[in-house]
């Protein structure tokens, strides 16, 4: 075990990129690192998740036909080949993640609040 491993064991919150599932939800409540992130996903298939991912990429692509199509939610008509028309150098990966969370919440019926009522 090296010094970094020892420090991470003693102070797990120091490593901001940790993906350890048991890490605390200590971010702002409306973020994936806070209460919103604690919400468990239910009623979604892997195909649904794939569709949400494609819509999230399209929604993050900026103004244009793919963005407009992504706004239709599950009624959108977007395929994998459409995604290859996007210049990924102009795509914000954090926006894709945020849009993915929103798309999943929409399918779960909890968007825009982020929590079931």
C-alpha cells in the first residue's frame, strides 16, 4: 500500500473523483452529489437508458435539429447514426451527464423536482 492509498483510506472525501458507491452524498441537494443523486432509479430498462443517453447527447449538442428533436422526449426520433453528425469537440460532457439525469427523471415521472412527491 502506498501513501496515496493510506491517505484515501483515512480521508476518502479528499479524492474528488472517487466513484466508490458508499461515498457520502454531501453535495448541494439539487445535484447528483446531493439528495438528488441519492434517488434510486426504478422502472427503466437498459434500452430506456440508452435512449436517454442518445437524447442527452442530442440535447447537449446546442441549437439545431437534433436539439429540437431531443425536446420531444420519448417521442423523439434519434438513432445512433444521428449522434455521429455532432462535433464532439464542441460538446460539453458535463452537460451530457446533467441532461442524462434529467432524461431518466422524466421517464421516472419525477422531473423537474428530482424527487417523488
